[in-house]
C-alpha cells in the first residue's frame, strides 16, 4: 500500500501541472502515454507469440500519425480518416503474404494489431482533445473513474464477500462494485452540480454519473480479461504498486468513450 501511495503522489506531481498548463505540452504528454500504452499491449501479446518487428513498427508509426492528425483538434471529438484506416488495414493484411507463415504472422495478429491501434487512437485522441474543449469535462471523467475504482477497492476489502466476475478478476466483489457506485454518486453528483452550475433535472445527473461509474467497472474488467488471457499480472511496471499505463488508464478510456457518446449522440 505504501508503494502505491508513493507512486500515486509522484505521478500526480508530474501529471497535474501538465494538465493545468494544457496546450502542446499536454498533447505531447498524451501521445507519449499512448505510445507507452501501445507498447504494453504489444508486449502483453508477445507473452504468447512474437509479433514481427516490421509489423510492430507499422503499428507504432500509424498510431503516431493518427494522433498527430488530431493534434490541433480542440473539440471533444476524434478524426479517423478513411485513408488511415484503409492504409493501415491493408498493410496489416499484406503482411500475411509478406511472411507467408502462420507461426510468424497470422490473421489473429492482424486482428489484435488493428484492435490496439483503433482503440488507443480513439481513446487517446479524445483524451488529447477534451482538455482544450473543456477542462471540467476532463476533471469530472477523472473523478468518476478514480472514485469508482478507489471506493470499490476499499469497500471490497472491508466488507466484500460475494465475488463479482471471479473468472476475470478474483478480487472484485459485489459489495465493492456497489460501494464504488454509491460513493461515485455521493461525491461526483454534488461536484458536477457545483462546477457546471447545473440547475436542471438532478435525476439526469444521477443517471449519468451512475452509468459512467458502471462503465468504469466494465472497462477494468475488459482489460483484466485481456491480462488473464495472456497470463500476466500487470501490463507494465512504470508505476510500482500500480502496474503500467494501461493498468491505470483502462477504466478511464472506457468512461471517456462513453462520455463522448453521451455528449455527441444522446
């Protein structure tokens, strides 16, 4: 626990000033985090099977190119040009002919590389744009994710008895899930009303916060399932006691995607 707290303090000391400053420094930081996240997902896959070096290079280059296309985007959105998707997909598929050996490179490799790139480009692309669009949106999404995760852990440790998805995450409990949800409402609903000076229907805010809290848990479970498949405990070791970038940001990316859908489509 002490190691987790120290790591969290150091990470906060580095990240908070960059978030407050914003601008190109913040966007460059997001791209750097995204590259570490991509590296961690590729490394996780290689726990089972190596990916050809050239295909990894293509994935990393495509990731950087796609985020740089969105570097000056200050709206809460992500631009994924059709030419990028088509060129990247076509290159991955051509690799099947280039290597012509299922043991070296196969359609499963193609699918995983495509998933990693598209998911992370969308997630980190939105993270890059939301700061300039409205910093309070970013604060709320961070707060919901952190509160849900922290109080799920605390509640589960204190009174957790009934397992929640034990085949994916053995330590999660129903009590922890409920605790994370309840404290998200208790803390985040008043915060939302205060920072946005909201005087509308409170029920809508409650449903919004509750929904995003649930999405946070689902995001954590999805990436726990990926870790379990690859038989790894953590995606990385960049934060002692916490794991890697993807161990810390998995839930947040899911909440960010859900918030984008709510803002733009509902």
